[in-house]
């Protein structure tokens, strides 16, 4: 099968991406608007960039209905701050409640029954149930269109990290205790720690 992306509708291109780029980690992002109203939403177009400076990125797409910005992006552009809360198995259902398209000014954390904790370096709160929090300042936003199917690349500089003591061992995070979840295509999620294998990286050519 040979496919030219230019010949596809954006929804068809999206299905190809989410069906092949997987599993994807989930950035459960909390922000506030200029009045301090809290917003929370999950994003699976998310990864690390580099360690020095400590930069991460995620990509919020425009709404598929009218091409408008999602509240998360609008809040970050206005306040320059956000928190990435890593998602574990024990609160995945509540995280999913926050994915709905709520009316403006709705506090999704309250709607989902999730608790807030004060952050150390930024104004948006942390999600108490999360075992790892990355408090970020906005480093750069790269927009790619203003229509449905387009999006932006949001780059954040990690200013402060919280790690629950029970998952932190000798300077590392114990993945088996963190129990992260990942996103597949459609409505399917995965528990990556249920079936793992070790493969030592080669340091020299054969």
C-alpha cells in the first residue's frame, strides 16, 4: 500500500499516525487561565527533547469541530506555565473523564474527583494522584495552521520535578511501581509494564 498524505483528509491522516506511532505516553496537563481557573486535559502526542536544558514537548491539535484552540494551549500562551502529571493505572479512568469537551471555566479535576496539590515553581496545581509531576515554564510554541486537523508544538522547560518516594530508587524511577499507561489507537490503552523484555543497546558496530 502506497499512500500520499496530501491526498488524505486530516482525519484519515490522523488515523494513520495514531495507528502506527504507538504506544504513546500520556501527558496529563494542568494549566490555569489569567484569572486562576484550573483546566486539566490529557495529550498523547508527547515526548522528551533533551536533558540539558531539560525540555519536553507535546502537541495539542486544534478542535476538529471548528479549528479553535483548546483551553490548554490558550492558557499556556497566556500564563507561560503548565504541569505534566504522569498517568498511572490507578487513576486512568478519572484522567479519561477530563478528556471530555467541557464548557469554558469548568474545573475538570473537580468533575473527575481528582485532588489538587500546590506546585513549587509554577501557578497551575499538580494532580495529587500522580506519582511524577514536571512543572514547566513555556520555552516555545510553534504553530502549524489554524484549521481543524492542524496543531502546535509546545516546548516546556522543566523547572521542578516531584517524584513520589515509593517510586524513586537510587536516582531512578521504578517503572514497575509507577505503573504508567500508554495510548494506542481508538479507545485502546496499554499497560506497558505487564510484558517487558531487556535488550542491551549495542555500543559498537558488528
